[in-house]
C-alpha cells in the first residue's frame, strides 16, 4: 500500500491537528510521509506544533490505524481524496478552511461544469417542495450537479427530483460515509451512489453528532457555483450555509415566500439585507451566473471535454468561472498558486483550445 497515502490518513488521526495544520505540515516537510520522518526538534519548529502533537506524530500506532482505514475504504468501494490529488474538487482547493481529505462513494466528476446547491428547512411546506420541483425541472437543460445534505425537507426533495430528472446529485454527510443519517434516506443514498456520490470529511463510523453539521455546510457552500435557499427560518443550517457561501464569494439566491410564514422569514431576510439574489425563475440564475444552454455542444460533452484537460488548466478555468468580470493575471496566479511562467503557458494552451480569451492589460476571461 502507498506509504504516502497511509501517512496522509495518519495525519488526520493526530489529536488536535486540523485541516489547516495538516496542510502546513505537508508544506513544511514536502510530503505527508516526510512528516513522520522528522525529529521532535524539527517538528517543534513548525508553527502550531507543540510537544504533545510532535510526540503523537512520532508514535507508530497512527500509521497502523491509517492502513486499516484505507483497507476499509477499499472494501467499501470508497475513494479517499487528499487536497494534493488531481481529482480533489477544484472549487474547494482555493478555500482556506476546506477539508484536506474527503471520502467519496459514487461515480461522479466533482469538477462538473455547473454546480448548484439547494438548502432549506427540514419542515418543507407544499410551497417549498413545489419550488424545488419547478427549479430542478427548469435547470435540466443546463445539466448541473445538484448538491445538498440528505436531510429531511428541502434537501431530500432536491436529491429525489435530481434523480427523477436524471441529473447527477451529491449528498454531503455530517457523519461517516458508512453511517447514513437520517436512516430513512438510506434507499435514496444508495441510488445516489449510481447517479452521483456521497461525500464526507469524517472517518468511517463517525456518528452524526450536532457539531459535524455546521462543518458539513462549508463543504456544500464550497462545492457549488450557486447556492439556492428555498424556505428557511431566521435561524438554522440553511442560513449558516448562505453566510459561508457569501464569505467564499459564491453567488447566493433565495426564493421569496409569503409574509408571516415562519419558513419564508429567512429567505426574505437574505434578500432584504442583500445577502442573496432574488430568485423568481431559472432565468435569474442564467442572467447572474451567465449560464447559457449550449446550442452546439451538450453539457455532457462539455463535461467530457473538461475531464480531458490537465489539472493546471482546470484550476485556471475554475478561478475564471468564479469571476464575472475579466481577471488580472496576478489574481489568477495568486488563487492557483502557480508560478508566472507556468501560468502563462497554461493560459496560452487554454486560448488555443478556445476556452479562454486574452484581453488588454493582462486580463483574461473564460469564454
């Protein structure tokens, strides 16, 4: 078994070491495997590492536990993605608090050309369900990846409608990949594995504890191009996810509801304080996101084309897709972490492929 992958999983088993520190350790040492080869003195020089953490890293027990976790992933047909892997979602790569490791079960391209997340109350009303149904149906020509959290109410309705309309759909879990919560949605979750995926940052056997769900929401916000809130009270997970999406500079939409309805108060408030775009039809998404239904090439074909690009090319396209206006080469360089020389070569390659346009002033935009 690959020692680097064992070491990477082992880092996640070190008590008190989170995603940011894991990325820092790998950056300082050059690889996850090298982290476990460092002396205590060397580890203590890394910011954020104390004696207890250094001692835990040097214990061999963690590597043995990590190997067991990887073998279980193989038995469960689950892929473990690290932030250094090519298949790791590009939309998450540029987010500081993104998970450094993901468990993925299913058959889906996480770098799908268009992604939307639908969130809302667990107490969905007939009005809310009707809005989900209409929105999913109208989005079919765009063939987006539909993301939600498998919860009761708006979440599960979004997953069901995506499956019905043969759209890929992903559920981000607040538990281990082998712990479906709520259990009543296990059948839907199994179907999603064939037409999408289940995703979590939590290890096997992790219970759906309350503190996991706010953390789960940041993954939902990070994976989407557009976050859509359909029915929400003034407090709850949907509003937390919208706040996170705004902090990530994602486009947030909210469907308005009746005055006096408790599950419309959150959406109406988001629109009122300019934290969400008013959503009355799919045309609002098309206008703000600059989404067009392709005449000459289907979304499926576009997805296939993108899957054939190099990781560096996909990284640049993702940055340009997030920006509505032309982007300076310096900003692209900062967000992708590429050296200027490599970036210039990647941009030129994308121009030849007619995916990027070069503009005066060292500006670029996605075609």
